[in-house]
C-alpha cells in the first residue's frame, strides 16, 4: 500500500516537472538564485534534480 502511494507521488512529481520547458524566466526573479548564484537553488535547477529520479 505504501509503495503504491509512493509510486503515485513520484508519478505526480514527474508530471509537474515535465511542465518546465527550461526557459530560464525564473532565474532573475528567484531570490535564492540571486543570493547564491547557483542554478540548483532556482526552480529550473530543482526541476532538473527532480527529473533525474
Ligand atoms: S521553472 Fe523556470 S525554467 Fe522552468 S518553465 Fe518555469 S520559469 Fe521556465
């Protein structure tokens, strides 16, 4: 049952992440990216991480 729920959550996450077209519009408005300058802290970076699972 728990494994089934985990698969459902992963499926939902993949669906959400697939909507990111890597346009980069989020970079200049992301406060974390502005402070750290590390793309992995932006929405696009987080989507890249999530899509690798
Ligand atoms: S998360 Fe960033 S890169 Fe992805 S679609 Fe939205 S604005 Fe574009």
